């Protein structure tokens, strides 16, 4: 029931509204309250797939990296059950990067670049993880460069936009014939054909030196890289003779020669005239010392004024001696066979030595010879089918070196330039 007053008011309001509508005036309509709607509760979203980059710093371990990123240590343990994963993930170096795909803390994939052309991948599967080595799509571009030396090899290379990495490889190619510390002079020149490695339009670095030429004091040395079928490519002269000699000229990366071969030298400690029957190579303590050639270790130990010493027996009754070592290399065990370039010790100052250096002696038939001037025996040259294959492969590379030499002779700027196919 409605009170009489309320009913009268309602009738009057209706009459008034009708009159306004008929007059065409705007109508103000009160908002209608919406009916209540039942809303279903939200379903929680699942874990989001994420990419996390783990960059290795000094002192980091796999465990510490994964814990700090909030990733599952249980998953990591399952991954390291795979032998391939242990081989490719256990040894980490500062600067290495691990790209990890994960949902929450659950690891879906790990990727690590092994080298410029290879990546190691871990992928989650229904019953565990799978490990693969994946070849990356890289492009090898050949580049030719060269320069004439006016101040130093490295400055000339920098002017030609050749990296220090390529220069060091160039020096290693000719290490048996040229002393790059003592023998380089103004007017010497070099030409080199090397690879640049590219991926996705970006230069990643330099690859192998394919061919090189070095003119030192008017004498020309030429080398071409070739695999003779042994799986260990080496460098050969244009005639197919190995650049690698039976011995290296200097068995350590030295900064200078602190004392040369001198039968009348005054000893710096004993202050007496005493023959210096080797060469002293000054180098920082701990610098690796390499076997000068393939040999057998016939002495390892303390040898009076020589301090820690290794003596190697080579073919043709040649022995080499390495003295004042800080410590011995793992391969330099008495009676062991070592290959040329294998580390047999580390530079030190043991025995009668005033500073860190390597004392190196070369003897043939028991007679001391000057290691810097003795004629080093050659390795075996290519022959037969291998020589034919080498000549075929070397022809184009030698032609490019000759073209660069012509450019240098004409004093044309020596910047590196890509080779046409």
C-alpha cells in the first residue's frame, strides 16, 4: 500500500514527464543500477619461459652461477650426469657465457659457444636431457694484406689494419727462419692471405693464415698452409719443403737475449772468465719453456749452477739443455718422449742466476754450438701425390701473394682488402 500523498506525487511526476517529452526537451534519465554478475575466480598463470645469460667471472662455479640466478640445482645435477655435459661445462673461464632457457627455476635448455663455429647445447626432453654439439653457420672470407716495415712489425701491421693475432700467427709460421726480435730491419716487408670469420653479417674474428711471405734483409721466405693427410696441417715453402724444422730457433717467448754464445764471457756472479756455451733468453718468471724438437727426456733435476734443468736427447746425436727453471712441466718426466713445442718447464732463476731467464744449450756429438747460428736440419719434404696436391692448392695463394708484393713495390697504401672469389 502507498500513502495518499505519495501516490499524488507520483501521478504529478508522470504528467510532468509526459509534457516534457511532448515538448521535445532533453530528458535526464537516472542511471540504472546493474544487476549483480557472478565472476569466476582467475586461474593462476603458469611459469613464464625466460632467457637468462650467465656470464662467468673469476672464482665462479656452475653451482654458484645457477644458485645466484635462482635456477634448479637438481636440474643441474641431472644435466651433469651426461658425460658430454661434464666435458663441456665443467671447465669455465672468465668471460664465458651460458645462455639458459627456463620456466621458473626449471631448466629447459643451456647453450654455450665452444668456438666460433661450434656451440654446445643441452635440451630438456620428457625423460631427461639431451646434449649435442651444433655447427654454427659461419662464413670464411679470404683477405689479403701486406706492408713495408719502417719502424716495427706491429706498427706496420696496424697501418695495414692487420690484427696482432694475425701478426703472431705470421711470426709463428716463419719462427724457424727469422728471429723476429733481433733480425727485423727497416725495409723488410710481408704479405699475408688469411681468413676472417663472419656470422649473421658480423665479423667474429680471424681464422687461419693460409699463405704468407716475409722478406727479411733481401731474403724472401714463402709459406702455404697444407694438410698432407695426417690431419695436422702445416706450412710448406713454395717447393713443398716444410717450414717446420727439426728444431725451433728459440724455445721460449723471450723479451730479449740477455747473454749470447761467448767462449770468453766473464761470469756475472763468479766474476771469472768462464765460457758461456749457450744463449740466455730473458723472460718473465713462469713463462713456458718448450721442447726445441721431438726428443726423449734424459735428465730432469737439479744440476749445480744450472739449477732446475732438463736435458733432451734428439735424433742424430743432438742434445739440448734448458736451465734455471722455476719448475718442470708435467710432460718432462725422466725417460718420457716429448714433441716439439710441448711445455717441459717454466722460466725461473734457480742455480747461479741473477734474474729470471732461460739458459739454452745446443750440442751435437757432445760439442757446444751457437743455438742462434747453427744450421737446423729440415723435416721431410712433400713427395709424390701429396706434392702434386700441394702445388695445385698453392698456386692461387702464391699468385695473390705476388700481386700484393707488386702493390707494395709500387708504394700503394697497404690496407687489407677482401679477395674476389
